[in-house]
């Protein structure tokens, strides 16, 4: 009997279903009966939407490298930045134009809000280019009208129309540039369909496009709020109600908040859209923009030319990782390191039989495998088509019923570069070293033959204080002084023995460890450093080192070693350098970061502190 599931304690009732917020009704929808037969117009927004979402935004060198990659892959429309909002973006756009980096068949796209001074700055940025797309937008959603702008629908429409009129006016100042326009009702998925089509038609009337000089109407899922079929219904509804449809290019800009960006883009394209904006490997705000690699390779696997060159997927991934300073997941569709790797024995057996069948059919047809239909189980495409090697297709199994014999792993195909991170030393060499005479191998051989993965650098490493290893403080222990500070100045601590000390062991009990920042309870001092009427509290020892704290260590006499009493590494709080010797008063009051009053002393350049 299957046990019933229990209600979650999470407060799910505070969220409204999408159908209670926006009504999308299209009973006579036609998109479910359509199929894709050609690629849409692509627009890569890695240099804008992708760049704004990076922990470390691209500098000029990385921006230019990304731009050249997109041009090399075949993208003809590339959004290069928000020049009116960033001096870095403005300078980069000017460098592209003045440096001659833009091919004649590539159109750059720049983004701007519907604000007068931002639009004017945008036209200064694109001056001198052969052609450019000016992408202006304002938010139209119910939530932002109420929370952000506090305006009615009429006020939002006025903002869009004022921006459109200014764009048309400033176009006259750059006659050498052919200007195209794109308008986006931002947060389209949270906007009523009737209001969305009203504001888009009003902007179309001002821009006045023609069939020879079309305008782009972008319908972004700025926040993905519903299932892909609902998004497709809304796109088909808009396509039916937009004015001058023959003069308008309907564009999609899906995000991946619900993990359905690819599905939303594909269904929206079936619903009548002409163009899709996205980023390589799905970079972007929050969960990212729709992945252009996945969309393009999905078409390729169905026998449709994506009109984008993915033949060197490893180079594409390396460049994107370098420019974004973010790793691409090993399981990312089509481009990850492990997506053409079989670990299961049954999968390997099926792939082996698929290879044999491909060879038989190619031999019967008198051609190679490129001349017949691809058909290998578990491999939706030929990895050689994107520059991957068959050496990476079948790895030794970690679990399963068998390891494939050697002849299965050897394919009479031209050598292609293996994924660098998965096989840094060459997978064939790893397998040869552990292969048995019968072509198989035991589990020990398998483990020895599996090459290690290169671990990507932690992008947050430079931003985190202190070591990431929680036990590093145990490996870097240093000797601590014991005793009372008055005795330190006279060198008494140098005469003390290491613990345990027979003479002191009968008098003292070694204190237990305490958490960082805890103050030791006042205790009666015993031994030769006894001071009548005063107890001994935890002492703090300042010391230079990496940023961060180490847990204190409590020694006999109730002394606690702590890090970072100094305000700056290598200097005392008085500002003097640590290496210099000077005579200090026996006591000096100071405030620690927590506000505690401490005694500060010095011996041979070391700053010591003891809590009074």
C-alpha cells in the first residue's frame, strides 16, 4: 500500500495562482498543431542581460572576446550594452564602432529606458555605426504600476509614447546610421493582455514601420509566472491583435524562473513569434535567460539548420566560462562535459550495438556514417558534430553489469579533441593502463582509469572572509605565550615548560575550550603570579594573518589566544609598524571590535592584549 503524502508546513496559501492574476483565454489556439521547420531570428544578449547578472562584470577585454565569439558563431543581432546607464558600456560601444570590430552583416543593439536624457546618451553612443537597433522599454505590469510607479494605465502609455517620439526625432541627428527600433513592455507576463496590446499598438503608430523597414515588438517573460502553454497562448493572442503585423517582428525574451524557459521559447515560437533573445548557456538575472545553445541544438537534433555554428562546443564553453567567470555545469544539455558519457553497463551495451548497426548500414549503403540517418541509443546526436570525441562517449562503468571491451571504444573515425576537463591526460591512455587481456577490467582498474575532473574556481572565494576550510585553523597552530603579561616583559614565559608541567599540574586544571568571542569567567589566580583581589580573565593576542577568525585556544592560567585585535594587518593600533621595538607603558586601555576593555602590551614587536 502506498502511504499518503502529508500537507507541507510551508505557507503556500500566500501565493496567488497565475490564472487569478492575469486572464489568458484562447479556446481556438492553433499552436499545438504546428511544428518547427526553420530557425527563428536569434539575438544574443550576453553582453547586456548576461553581463549585468555577473558577480564580476566583464571588463573591456572580456566583452570584446565575447563579442567576437558571437560573431564567429553566426549571430547577426547582438545586444552590446546599456550605454546610457554605464560609462563602461558607452566606451565599449564606441570601441566597437571606432575600432571597426562590427562586420557589415552584423547589427548591434543597445538598450535604454524611456527617459529623455538616457535616450539622448544612447544616440551619442551609436553615432557612426552602419546600422543599429535602439531597444527602448518601460514596465507595464499590474504590480509595478502599483508599487514602483504609482501610475494609471494612461500614465504608463504616455511614458512609452514620449520615448518613441524622442527616438524618431533623434534619428535625424545620425543620418549615417540606419536605425531600427524595438519596444518591450517590460514584465509582459504580469500585464493584462488588453493593456499590453494597447500600448504596443500606440508605439507602433508613432514609430510607423513598413514591410521594408520593420519594427520589433518584444514580449518578455521578465519573470516567468506560468506554464509554457499559457505563455504560448498569450503570444498567439498578441500576434492576432497587433496592428501592421506585416511590418512587425514579434520577439520573445523568456527567463527561466520556473525552469521552463526553453519550453516557453519553443512553444512561443510555434505560437507565431519570429525572433528569440537569450544568452549562451542560460546566463542572466536570477535563474538566467533562455539558453541559446539548448535552443539551437534542439533544432539541430531534429534535422533543422539552427544557422548557428556549434561545431566547436568546447571552445564555446571555455570562452563563456572565461568571460562570465562562471562554470558551465557538467550536465548542461548538449555542452556539458558528461552529457555524452555512459556509466551504466546496460547503456554501454546498447551504445555498442548502435555503433555496430551504424557500421553495417553505412557499409551496405557504400558511404560513411554521415551519409545515413543517425541511430545510436542514448546518444541523440553524433558527438563528433560538435567537436567531441568518441573517447568521451563510453567511460568505464562505476556501476552496472559490465565494462565494454576495447574494440567498442575504438571507432574508425577522425580524431577530435576530447573534453579537456574530463580527460586532461587522455582517456585512451587511462584505459590502456588498466585494460585486461580480454578487454574488460575489474572495479579497481575502473577506478584507476577514471580521470579526475578539474574543479572550477569558487567565484565567491575572493569575497568570503577567511579560509573556506573549517579545520584550517587546526593545521596552522602556532605556539602561544602562557603566563601573565607582566611576566612576559621580564621573559618569564621563556622559562615555562610545555604542558604538562609537573610542578604546575598539581595546582592548575586545564580549562575547557570555549567558543570564539566568549569571555572566561573570573577565577581566583593561583601560583606565583597570584594578585590579591583580582582574577585572571581571557587574554587576547593580536597577530597578523589572513582575513577571518580562528577559534580560540584556552591554555593553563585561563589564557585565550585570539586573532585580529589589530585594526590593520602588520600594524599596531597606534599605527606603528610591527617590526620596530619601542618601550610601551605596562598598561594601555583600548577598545576591541566588540567594545571590551583590554590591557595592551608589547614584546619584540608582538601586540598582546589581556582583558581587565
